[in-house]
C-alpha cells in the first residue's frame, strides 16, 4: 500500500489528509480491522450516521425524480388510495 500525507489548514487548525493506494482486498481487510477494533457504541453510532446519509440520499433522489417527471408541471396522481379523500374530524 502506498500512501501520501500532507497538512492543510492554517496555524490554528491543522488537518491531516492521507491518501492511500491499495488493492480492493487490502482495503476491505483494513476496513474490517478498524471496524472490529471499535467499541459496540462506536459501531452503533457509525450505523446511525450511515442510515442518516442513506436517508438523505434517497430523499434527494426522490426529489430529483419528481422534478424530472413533472418538468415543472403540477401532477395529479390517478391511483390514489381509497381513503385519501376522507376528512378527519376532531371529535
């Protein structure tokens, strides 16, 4: 695995950027080792972060698909659920 490291940012905030080149197998092995070293709570937090990212992406894709379908026009859906027109009463 080849790697390249550099420091970026100002004096107050230095960020380390690491670029590494590895085979697919090496990369998977490295990710698995890092995952197994993390605590159960860190794994759960990583799962929640991934879930939020996936939800955000799926919402963005749905919005984009709607915009492509509608082309700026108002769309009336023909196949609406049978109870869609029922009014909700507050008794």
